[in-house]
C-alpha cells in the first residue's frame, strides 16, 4: 500500500495562534529565504531575538538572506588588507614543522583574549548580509508611521501550508482585519506577498522596506547604526521600481512590483514605503547581486502558482516514512520532526553553497559555513532519494579545490586539505580549534558516494571523481608511520572538540581513524568505477592505520591521556553509526561504548546531531529500542520547536545539523544499510511500530 503523501505532510502543517519568539516560520528555496513573524512579514523583529553568548540581544531570527549575499568591510586602517599568512603558527609534527592558521592574539591578565586586528577581520569577512527588512506599517491621518507592537494584534491564526509552500496569516491590527499570504518562488530569489485589508484602501496600512549595512557581529547580519556607510537608491522602471544597494565594494539590487495601484516611495535614506489605492496590495520583490541579474518580473499569482506546482512535486518525489499506524507514543513526534526537517533543509540547506548552521534564517559565526557540518546538512538528501539537492552544494568543492590544494602544499602534503570555517572564497578562518580539525577531510568522498548510490551514472563519476581522488591523496599523505601503525596527528583535534588544549600532543581519534580507512577504500572503488587501477599507496595506508584505542572495554576518544572527556560530541560512536562496519571497529566493543556513553555523558554540553549519532550507532549494533530512545531523548539540545527547528541555546536558537541528523538517522533506521536484515531494522519489532517506507536509499 502506497503512502498518502499529502495526508502525511498535511497533518504536520504548522499553526500559530500566539507569539513564540523562538519559532518563526520561513519560505524559501535553498538559495533564498524569508522568515516571518505573526503578521506574515517582519513587522516585529525585536520580538524574535537572537541572544549573544552573554545573553544580551544580538540580532533577530527574522532574516532575509541569499546564498550570494555577502559583504566585507574595508580591511585595515590603510586599506592594505590582511593575509591569512600573518596568522600562521608553526607546530612540531612527526614529519617536521607544519604551519597552521592558529589564533596569535594575546591573553590578558584577567584571562580575556585580545585578538589581533588581522584575526578579527579574517574571521568576520566576508559575512552574510541581511538583504532587507519587510514589515507592515500603520499610518496616521497625516501619513506618518505609528508605532505598533504584537499587543496590537488580535484573532491571530497563521498556518504554514507545507504542501503548497505558503504561509497564510489572518489577524486584526488595532481592529483592522488583515489577511496576508507569503510565498517564495521555487526557482528564483523572489518573494511574493498579498495583503488584503480595507485599511490599505483607506491609507492606514502600508508595507515598510528597510535596508541595513553589513555587520561583523557573530549573529547580527544587519547593522542599523551606520546609515552613512552605505547607499540606497530608488528608481522607476517600466514594470515597477528598482532599488540599488551599495555597501563598500559590494552591492545588490531589488526589483519591486505588484498590483496596478501600487506606489513605492523613499521615506528615508534606507527606508521605502509601499502603498496601494485598493483593498489588496500585492508586492513582489526580486533580489539579485546586480541589476543585470534581477529575475524577470512576475505577479503574485505567478509566484504562488510556481510554488503550488513545486511543493507537491517535492513531497510526492523522493522518500517518505509514515509512522501513523504505530501505537508507541514517540512515533508521532518522530514523524513530525521528520516531515518538518525535510521542509526546513529544503529551504535552508539545498543551495549552491554548504549552509551555515543556522541556514538562511539568521547568522551564526557571521554567516560563514562549517565544512565539518556539511555532511549533517546534506547527506540525507541522497538517502531520501533527492540526490540533486545534495549535488548543488557538493559542486562548490570544485571552486574550493585550488584553495584546498594550496593549504595542503603549504603544509607539505599531497592532495587537497579542506578548510573548516569559510565563506564562498574557501579561505580558512584563523582559529585555535578549526585549523586542527580533520574529520571534514573525508566528507567529500562520503557525500560523493551517497550521491552515486542514489543516482549511479557515469556523469556522477566524471563530475566528482577529481574531488574524490584529490581528497584521498591528502588522506593517504597525512598519517605518519609509527610502531602502532599509521598515526593521525599531532597536532589534531577530533570531532569532539574538548581536546583543544592538548592539540599539540593528541593522536589517533577513534572516529577519524575509521573514517580514514573507509574513505580510502571507497576512493579505491571510485577508481575502479572510473576504469583506473587501484592506488597501492591508499591501500597500504588504509590497511596499516593504527587501531582505535580500547580502554576498560570501550573505545576511547583519543589514544593519549585523558583518553575520553565526557563532554561535547561522543564522536567515537560515529565510527560505527555514521560509518558502516570497518576492520578497525569491533561491533561488540562499540555496543559497550554506546552503553557507556548513555550512562553518564554531560548532555548539556552536547549538540543536536549527537542524538542521531546515538540512534544510528544503536541501530547498527542491534539495539533498536535504544535508537528510538536516543532520537527522542528529553534533553535540552534535543528540543524541536513548533516550527521544526532544533533549538540549542539562546545564542544558537536553531541548528540545522540537528534536522539533517534526524533525517539521516530515520533513513538508516527505516531503510537499513548494506547487509541489514529485515524491514525497518532500526525500529523495535515489538508490535508497537508500523513503519511504512517509500523511496529511501539504504545507507552503506
């Protein structure tokens, strides 16, 4: 019996009747995203705050962001710029001195870090822009804006219709009935809004468009304090209006059109107002990096129709998992998280760049993306039968290849060494942690393999074999031979970042050893697919890798003291969970390691993808009840808000690796993996689970 896809999706439409500042709704397409408040626009940004690390407000969740929207402030007082080379620190390694882009700033008497201007600029530029704030504006009899707050709303009902990709908001604003529809074009950076209210015809309701400067803040993508630092222009065009934006050496354009009675005027240096002489105001805004690249003008109905075609096709294609027939009380929540995570990752993670951890909703780490997180953002697309969505961001590695080769060459290695925290230019950010992480290195091989499994073709091999082979060259050259076998590090920091202070002596993290082995062997498979002979060096290194350290019957994180710190990611579990079984890992020892972690790990220090890791490991070692328990563990970092986002803290109010992790884990549990026996091997076979599966691709 086939799954009723529309019924599955529709029962998880998100309905909002009161303000929840943690849980706004978004429309988008992977390249562009617009996030809204109760009004269906961005009328109350201060009521959707992002907290800084000290708890003070630092931005809003109501962002307007695009994959191309980046900005850099001028570098240095003299404009001469800063170079990553100025942050390099040489470390002693078993193969000799190797430079790393460490942080060279000094530590003050009070223990506070004083980073150099070069480090600060290199970490903060380029940063992702908030392209504009679009909200409702209430006008008095003289046409002046009247301050409004959420308390001025009544009768609110807002629904995110997942099947059609539209947000439908109804409310009264100071007694004036309003209905507002918000939708994004599926193939263009175009936002379309329809507002229906007699208050528009009466001149009491308008739309406000505001444009900020770029910000170097950790979260806030909008700096409203420097109006003199940028320029906003408005000009009439044949089909509407064109907004020009200039920010230092960067810029972009916005095309505004709408109903026949629409008027757009500039009311301030960076403020516009849209009004209409009818009770319906349609506003369609297209965004682009230049005026020449603006998308063709479209009407609201055309954009809504495009979305109404796209989203049913999205939900009807690819994979589906239905748990509605289950009697286990956890089934409904797993199904809700699964459906909403598919929508949120399609909106935020399916674009042409690896996404930042907060997607296109708001900035984190200044909008820069973390390549060690790319697997968590995107691997699930292939497992859920949507390989084309993974291919979009995987192609970015082609543009980053020269930079990755240059890093490897600088450090004396072959192949390509992929950076950690970057912008579109692939330039590493100086960091006492990021420069020493290595678990992102095999990711391109893993992602390419998942893509091929979902869509096997010569075209996939031809397009990505070069990335696979250059990655494997580094993987084979990085380990050094020792009496225990080929050794990883020092210096090195495992995926569990708790070992930063001992990076200069840490060696052989368990997960990374298994990942190195699996990736090198998988790269050999790619050579065979490409019609090439095996690379003997790759096989020698893979077979000769040091074995993960076992201590008290469980796998340690690293093989030197302190062996395992019980905070942050229990990443040793990834070695059989995220990865299939390899000769380096004993399933019985991994089963004991899983139970050891579940015993007394510091859950407050974990992150959202750790719970899918627990679930995947439990599934692979034959503990399906533990898999379900892990996926639904009632702890803070495993919270999924009404809008489906995985909240971590006030300073990281959404965390898309958690959503991608849920999808990867549910796919593994429902569709199984190579060699898994029986249907839905990751769910308990106790009579309480009915798992209907369509279109999923089994994991390796």
